[in-house]
C-alpha cells in the first residue's frame, strides 16, 4: 500500500515503487517457476502516487525514462531525427547496470506488478458527456445526470524478464488493462476493458 510523500522537495516518481519491488524480493525467493505478482494500491488518488502512469511504473521496473540521441560523426553533431525515448538501465529493479555497459536481470521471480484502482465511473461518464456538443450545458442545468458509481479495476504490468509468465486470461474485466511484452520485444498496452475504453477514449 503506497502513500504520497509528505515532505517538500524534488519528486522522484520511481522511488516508492522501487522500494516495494525491493521489499518483495525476499518474499518470492522460494517460488521459482511459479507466477508471482506484486500487488500495489495507492491510499489516496494522487498524482504523487502514479500507479496508472506507464512512464512511472515501467520506469521503476526497467530504468528511468530518458532519451538516446545518436552522434553523427559525418555532420559533427547529434542527429535529432533519430532521438528516441526509452528506459535507461541503471536504477531499474528488473534491469540493473552492473558496471560499464553490462546489464543484469534481477527480481525475475516477479511475473508482473498489478496495480489496483478505484474508478469514479460517474465522474468519467460526466467528463465523456461534456465533450459532446451541448453536453456541458446539459450537465450544468441538470437535464442529464448519472448515478453515483465507483468500481474497481486493475492494471497488469508484465515483467519482460520473469522466470514464469502470469496466465494471460487473468484480469480481463471491463475496467482492467494489460501492459504486455509483445513479440517485437516492446512493452505495449495489449488489453483494455470495454467500459474503460468507452470512458477513457484517449487512453
């Protein structure tokens, strides 16, 4: 269970997540060959506990989000057209830089992180309705209303280097999501529940 930091200062979106991954390491040691899941839940809905943010969660796993900018020796400068965003090995809990350019995989017992969420479905429906022409005024004067509705959902963040993979038919509800390692080796969102797709069309 995660709580937002209480002190002012520089904000590290990875720190709390990495602490929990490190703490789970000893718990999962005896279970080689079995799917093991680290479940995380934020006490408060807070941008300081970014359990829905792929950059933060996957960054905690694989390394800080950064940029790679190749140097073009023919032109004598960096080639901006080839700049790529990617996770840089170093502080990640699944991929760690062991020295020089050598990286090693760790916490391979953890098949996936699973983050728990409570969705305010009523509010999401209002926001969706407000996007249609005249929708905002209909909500304002009460011509359209939605019943209070809060529902749970989960996001599965698969570990690319796990010893055992989490069964792919788990957590396929209307408000669930999966971030899976695809055949191309990329971590992509491969599943989103039908209700969540309706409520968050831009996701």
